[in-house]
C-alpha cells in the first residue's frame, strides 16, 4: 500500500474518483437510495458509522451514492480513521480529499 500511495498522481482529472466510485457502486453493490429531505445550503456534517474498522468500508460507498442522489456538488472533506495513516495509506487518503478524523477536524 505504501509503495502504491507514493506513486499516486498528485492530481487526477476532475470527477475521476467520483465517476470511478459511482461505476463500482452501480455494478457491484446496486445501492438503493431514498432522500427524505433536501440538504441545507449551509455547512453540514454527514456522519456515517463504520462497521469494519478497515481502510475500505462499505459505508463509504453508501455515502457516495447518497451524496450523488441528494445532488450535493459542493466540495466534501472526509474525516478518516487514524488506521489509514498507521497502515501507510494516509498519503493516498489525503490525495483523495481525506483528513484524519479528530475533534480539531470538525
């Protein structure tokens, strides 16, 4: 993982990650999303409980699907468990827009 993260491109084409995740979700998981209320136009925090304690969590995919279904297009920062940095995936997580989850990150 560390070697891969060190060779990850500094920038990717706009929308590349979202498009890749959306394709993966559509083909493999087929999430069904229902939006009960509009997302406010002010800063908000979406909280997803994690179930596996690993670097890749299926709830992340569910959140991406829900974010798309709700029509959220503004920038989003993901607070990620410290385990990603412990396992050497921190540089990759940061390049994808993640930051270590902590009280100071809120």
